[in-house]
């Protein structure tokens, strides 16, 4: 058990996506600090078995299953537990803005995180944002709403948490450049021909991090790093040219800030998502954890290299979308979500994913100044088009 640091009032939290990788690790942190946090809301898309077990352990007031077809099963599993059970996508928006919470952990996967995050922002909540797609899809809208409602957003991605920590006490205008580090995934030394034969099982074996399926595949294609670059633009008010990506296979330095005077700050630590989760939950405090510490004897060498855009096409496409702006990152994200799911279902090959993204970026109408309705429409149109590419199977090289 980790030690109590003396925080007096429990922070009341809602965990959206509590049955996923980030959600379960968030509950591990909560369990280590029972005097710090009070869980009010837990949600899942369909994993009602795990949600019921979590609810019996943490006694939330509200449970949400987004898949309405699983509600009755959840009701049965909960028995006489007093938690109020809601269902459907709209219920996520309701619990995101409920008054009896201080912080909303958005650990939902993909586009599904956008609307609950906006509702939490409009209610003035603190937000621990583990859903990078929210800022990728509609970063300008999210940032303007956060300013309007004075909502604090604490990034949970290890890279963005690292940048955030490096900037404590610094002026954002002093940022010259940031470096987002990437492990390079399991295929950083693969050539193009070898990449075409990558299997689902191979892509799901990340060398350093334990993550959900979608983010693990994104890491293997380096789309994850492209999405993080777009997210960083909005989190830290940067221009695309101020954001760089560097491969760091050991995953010890999580990101670096370079300042206008030439000095640099790096945040370091072992690859453990509970560290940035704990920081986001307790900010501005630091919890005293018993997580494993870095040892210079065990890891005595840190190396860096440039990613090859010819092999990691998704990284190039993400930068292209960021430069284009408007709804182009929304197109990129929607096409990628469809492509990743198709790869996980073994309907397309590894290199089919960037092909689908690239074709979608060429086909779907670009809008320079989109509003919320435009983002919703763009997401829908892109998914329909991307799915049509899977059905056609026109290119044997990407099947």
C-alpha cells in the first residue's frame, strides 16, 4: 500500500471507460490511495462482468453501459447494489456533467470520448484526459470551450504528462520545441516487404508498454505518435513545426521540452502508465507511490534515432493532417479507427491501414473552419467511405 500524503478531502471522480487498460490502471491507483479518492461513476461499453466486479469493490453511485443491449445483464449482476444503472451513449454525457464529481477521467477509446469530454468541460470539471482522439478530432473547439468554462485538462498520455510536468513554472512562450519520444514499436527495424506480412498477433506485442488493443496497433504503425503530435499542438498551443518525434527504444525519457535559451528539460521514469495517471488524478500534488523505480545499473544506455517516414507512413499522414488543419485530423482519426478495427478482425493486412487513411484524406471534403456539427458529419462520412474500401479489397498488397 502506498502512503497517504495528507490530502484532506477525497477527490470525487468519474472514470469513463473503467474496464479498459487505462481505466483498470486508474482503479489500481485509487485502490492504493483510498483516503484520497472516492469513485462516483464507472462506465463500460460492453464488459458488464468486469464493471460489476469493479462496482462491488468501489461502490460507485452510477454505472453506465454504453451498449444498451447489455443493461439487463448488468442489472442482474449487480443484484441489490444501490448504484443507479444507466445505458446508452447519451448516458455518458449525463454522468460526465453530474454535479457530485470533481474530476472526470476520460479513458474511452477513440471518437467516443469527444462528446463526454465536452460535457465535462462545460460543467467546469477537472479532466484527466487519456483519450487523445478528443483533441485530434476537435482540438480547436475543445480548447476554446475549456478556456470559456475555465476547465482544467490534465493529460494522461505519458508523453503529454511529461511535457506538462516539464512546463510547471515555465512560460509557454518560452517553448522553442518539444520532442515526443516513441519506442518505435516492435517493427522499427523492419523493411517495407517485411511490414506487409506483419500479423495481428505480432502487432499486439508491444516491447515496453501494456496497453489496449487499439493503442497497441497505433503504436506499431506509429499513428499513435502522429495523433499525439496533433494532441500536443492543442494542449500546449504550439505550431506544427514546434513538434518533433524521436524514437527512443528504452522508453525511459517520456518527452523533452527545448526552450528559447537552448536549455532542455526531460521527464524520465520507467514505462508505467500508473505514474502519469496518478499525477493527473492528484495534481497539483504528487502521490508517494511504491511503483518500481528506474535503475541506472539496470538500464545504462539511452539511445535515440529518427523515425523513417517511408516505413511509418501513418506518422507522415498525421503531420500532413495537422498542417492542413480544419477537419482533416478528424478524417485521419475516423479512417484510422476503421482501419485498425479491420486489421484486428484480420480483414486487411498491416499496410492496409495507412492505405485506407490516405485514401480517406484524399476523398472526404476538407473544411477549414468546422463547427461541432461538421465534425460529427465528417466522422460519419469518413467511416462510411473507409468501410467501403475494406469491402472492395481492390489491392492485393494491402489485403
